[in-house]
């Protein structure tokens, strides 16, 4: 039996330090952090024990991406151009160790946060966003109820 849970946090970064001669007004700098945690639950090795045996491991992935704002603002597949943008984002984020299905769940949140950030920010400087994703997967023997 396997159960996966995700926690997504998107945080705009205030006052990015970018040299004044650069114009990134049409782009977002996305600092992507992904923590993948695996917990395996098994029957106790001692049949008289009530303790549950488990092991866990985690990996952390960090990468920064520069993505045009118009792509992030139109990445939920409702129109043909949005489908193209979603496909492009899948390609951009291909180095992130998450499934395509999970990325499809994240894209609407990125789109919504991008629109909110752009409505509050001036469009004359680079806009940054932190995306923190924690993916927890629990694998248990069939005898356990999760």
C-alpha cells in the first residue's frame, strides 16, 4: 500500500538585487526547492512487540529557473496556447525530480501566484518567487491501514 502527500509553498521574494541596467520585467526567477521523503513501514520483527518498524530517507533538490511571465500567467491548459505553455514548463522543469502529474497539479498554483504577484509588483524589475515542495511518500505492508 502506498500513500503520497505533497505540501506546496510559493513565496514571492521581496526586493531582489538586480543591477539597474538589466531589464527582466517580463521574467520570473523561480527558486525551486523539492524535498522528497520516503517512509517505509513494515511489520515488527518481533511478533510480540507493538512497535512498528520503519525506515526513512530524503533527498533535497534546489534549482533556479528564469521563466517568462506570460508563460506562467497562461499555463493552465484551457486554450491551445496554454497547452503549449504547459508543455514548455514541463520541459523547463524537467530537471526537477517530480512526476508529470504532480507538475500538472502545481501549474495552476504557479499561474495564480504569478498573476497576484504581478498585480502588486511594478513591472520594471526582475520578480522572484520561491517554490518549496515537500513530497512525502509512505509505503506500508498490506496489513497496515494508512
